[in-house]
């Protein structure tokens, strides 16, 4: 199998304790954890026995983390969904897709690395898996264009979906994009048409399609891959018709009201489940997927595998008609 | 004084035509002032520069159907304000204002009639109603329009005009994109033509779904047609954009349209297309 540098998993997440990015609202937790680390160093030097104090503070910081994450506001969830340490496409693939074989290109213009896809197996079942890749350092973020696909990215997605359909492979998509790329070349090559056709292709498939909103589900750039039989969503992911900042700058006339916009648009997983926009919320480890990526990745792999299992053996025509009926009834 | 005219125009016993604002029409493109009457007689196209002004469903039906007669399809009932949304104003209040300003229940209206003796269902999106934004009502009306066309075994012709999805309906408005795509599929399976006429302005999620899925893609001249708005692109890439960027002419040049048709020629063009594409029992 060819090895693409962008698809090899980084060797662990080095020095997570010291390199961890804390979000603004996590400051009290960060302060406590810093205090614990400081006490530990003191204790290591053997000067004092402060085990008790360390344990007490650790318990307090854990409780604070749990409490904070149980009550995240939609705007805080937006920060978590965009967290730089959150697992990305390549991490999920490394975690729960066996024998991944990436496929490239739209056959007309180029290979857009904002969307990656290929064959693989999930818990033994062969699938076509694809999704947005944001990258995790400056170089790879540029290469993957921060997960913002251009028309050729969606046209690659269309090609792969049709390929999967012909050979009877279920399609799994992992959605994580701020939105489709806004640029001259994207408009020139018909970004809107590419998204419309990709959505259309999702709806035509006679194989099951299971989508998971794993980070940001940004508008048309997301729906092009998520018009699926089953839509899963991570507990702290967001899925919205426009970014909270974009909505705020239009309706409130200032991006400073993004928190209000995030609240008003109901972009969080539990609220979207209630509205029927998504089908299942996948719980994240305490403190978010970025704190325990391995556990989060495994949980998603299991949820996807479950959902594929439920759709296995259903006739192709029924799969397609059920998917259509679901979107026709949306909001009723 | 805009609010004053708004209030005044809503008072039934004062003629709407009597204010200066309504007597004259100022062209959005060339800024020429022309008599509203003359402008409307010219199909709301500027007689000076040819700019195609924005028109709503009734004006469109009037211009296209035979004998100025058509049957408007009933507006479907949908969940109103599913998110209980409020920004600086309540969404329900914005809806109320849009309804009293346009006389329509939402931003999309269907009608059935004939174009040069051939049956057609026409759907018109109304930019005057909350920027033609797409929410549950627009989605459901579109589906009903497509199904009315299937029932009548005739083409579905859709005039788009929209800023995009209706933010006040959040994720549910995003879901209208696949929903309306399903309706386009149903037309295709029924072997019926789906003709899109893009009008000024069409953008965002509307552009990225049913507006770009026509069997035939037509636009009125100089219409602004975009996925991402000009300002957003300029802010993202910090580059000056070409002058004709995202105009109908630009889209034609880049292969996204079949043709640009002036409003005065639309009825003939649509009639010709129907004759080519409609099921054979109806074809001329």
C-alpha cells in the first residue's frame, strides 16, 4: 500500500502535559493543573510529603473539567470543535480503518487534499471512507487548505462515491470543515455546482452512506458529504448553516456576537438530534476528544461500525428511498 | 423618510402611487430615474441601460403565462420558527414584516398555467421576502411544485433569487439543500424537464443546490450569481476581484450556464425549450 506522508499518524502526541493548548474557558482548569504539576515537582525533590494535597487538587481539577464539559455553551463547543489537538481524518483512519488505500484526483483538474478518501475496512467490513482533512501543523494545514475543499475536492468525492456504488461498498464520510473554500478559482470552476452535484450523488447511492460530523460541519461544504442515511455527530462537534461569526456579522452586524449566534442557531449535537437533523450523538471522553484522542477515535469507530451493521443486508433501492424519505420529511 | 413611506403605503385609502418614491424608479445599475409606469411596462427592465430589476412571483407569472391567467398553488403549512430564533429582532416579527410587505406567506410561490399552449408549473423565489432566503417553507413549496409538475406531466421551471439559507432556521435550513435535490431527482425519474432561470441575485446555499441542478441553466443578463459573496472572498484572499466576477456573463464564459436570455425573450425561449423537452404526447 502506498504511504502518503499526510496519512501516517504522528508518533504519539509528545509532551501533551506541557504542549497542551488550553481554551480561554479552560483557564481555571489550566491553573489547577499547573499547580498540581508544580506540587509534583516539589514532591519529587523529596522535601515534603504532599501526596494528599496533590490528590485533592487532582480530584478537584477532574471534577471541574467534567462539570465544565457537561455544561459547554454552543460557543464553547465551537472552540472545542476547532481545537488544534482534536483528532483529524488521518487520525481516525489510523485508528479504526484497516488496510486504508487512498485514491486521488478528480480526473479533470487536480487532486484536492482538503478531502481525502479511499478503500479500507472498518471492523472487517470493506468500505469507501473519505473526509475533510485540516492538517495539524502549518505546513500540512496549507497543504490540506485547512479542510476547505475546492470544486475538484467535491468532484473527487463524487467520483469515489460513484465508484463505491458500482462495487457495492458502503460509504463512510468524516466531516470536518469550516466550509467550502471561498476564492476566485473555486468560483471560476463552479464551486456551487460541485457541491450541488456531490449532495445529489449522496442521495443517488444504492449503497449505505454513514456520515460523522467529527469537528466542524460547515454549511454547504459539509452537506455535500453528509446527505447520508445515518448522520452521527460527536458530542462537542458543531454543524451549522453558517459560522457563528458569519451569522453574527449579518444579523447582529458584528462578529463579536458570535456566542449569541451560536446559541440561537442551535448548532450543538443534542439540539440537532432533537430537531431531527442528525441521528445519533457520539459521546466524547471527559474534557473532549482532544484530551483522550484514542478513546474518542475508538468510540467513533464503534458507532460507525454499529450503524453500518444496521444498514447491511437492506436492498439498494430501499437504502436509497429511505434516505430520500428522511430528507423529504426533515423539519416536519 | 423610508419608514414614513412604508407606513403610508400600508394605509389602504392613500394611493400608493402618490409618493415620490413610487412614482419614480431609480435603476440600481445606471442610477437613472425613470417613471415607474414606464419601467413596469418594460417588464421592470431599465429602458436606459437594460438592467433587469428584481420582480416577484405575480409580475413573473403575468409576464410568462398565456392570457395572463394561471392558478397559484396553495402555500404549504410548515413549522413556523422551529428554533424560537431571535437576534436583534424576533424571527417571527421579521416574518410578519415580510408578509405584510410582500403579501406572500414566504419566499417561494408556485403557479400552474400554460406557456404558448404548453402546460408548465413555474416556481418563483421572491428576493423581497427576507432576501429570498431558503428555509422550511421554501423547501416544502419547491417539493410541492415539482410534484405538481409530475402530476401534470409537465416541466418545472424555477426562477431563483436568494441570498442563501435562512439563518433563523439553523440546521433545518441547511437540510433543505438535500431535500430540494430529492425533488429534482423525482422530476428526472419522471422524465420531466427541470429548467432553472437564475435571476439577480442568487447566492449561497441556494446556488449550491437546486439553482445549479437544472437540465437547462438560463440566466437573465447581468444577474449577480455567486456561491461565496464578493466581500467574503476579498476579505479571505485580500485580492481585488475582476469587475464582471460572478455576473451571469462570467458564469456563461466559465461554462456554468447554457444561455443568457433577456426578459422580453424569456417566454419565447421557455416555450421553445418545452417543445423540445416535454413528454412526447405534449410536444408540438
